[in-house]
C-alpha cells in the first residue's frame, strides 16, 4: 500500500510474521515513481507478472532483484564505486533492512515487530552489532534513508555533522 507506505505480510511461518511493515520514505518514493511509470492505477501491484498477477519467489529473484542488481552495478561502475555483493537474495535484503532500522536509531521492539520476530532476543542476537555506532555512520545512513544531503550543508570543515573532529 504505497499510499500508506506499508507492506502487509499475510502469510508467514509464525503469527508474529503476519504483520504490517513500514516502508522507508526513500523506498516509498522510488516505488511510487516506478509504479506510476508502469501502471498509473493506484491499486496495481508494483511487481507482477505480465498478466498482472503476483510474482512467485523465483520470479522475484529472477525478474526483479537480479535486474535491479545488474542495473545498480552498472551505475556504481560509472560512479567508480564497488559493485553490490554477488548472491543478493530477498533474505539478505531483509537483513539489510533490519540493520538500517537499527543504524537510524529504531528501538529493538520496533525492529522486532517489523521483522516478524517472536522475541526481541532473536532480533538483538542477529542485529545488535548495528546498534552502537559512533563513527558517523548512523547519520550517513539516516541521510540515505531520508533522501537528504550528506554531509549536511551546515557541517563545518574539520568536523563531522555530529560535531566530532575529523582528520
């Protein structure tokens, strides 16, 4: 539901897995733009078969994720940056999502609910290393997620945007 900025997970292994996931703003904007290009009907699926039906897991990897990675790697090469890692899967993107949530300061109960975990212990055991970052990465990730400029225009030379000395 791009209007609400959510994804509803209707089938899962556990009751906790059936949930509503909040789409990060920058992704919501990208998906809305993409949907408008392929089908301006607001209720159309963003990713679907040629007949408009839901994609299966294999088709998502082959028709969506693999093409997106190839396109991203082409742009990264143009920009002189490293390519995305080989073997990206929907599950690895799920881990990335959880790590991003922690990196921008979301709480363990919120991340637990977004991931569909049954206990915060599972969430913390997997993703806790992302929670205690003091190197400016949370601010860089937050700017990426929010689609804002990094470093902020008000950052002064010799300091990172958090006010710490650099160099």
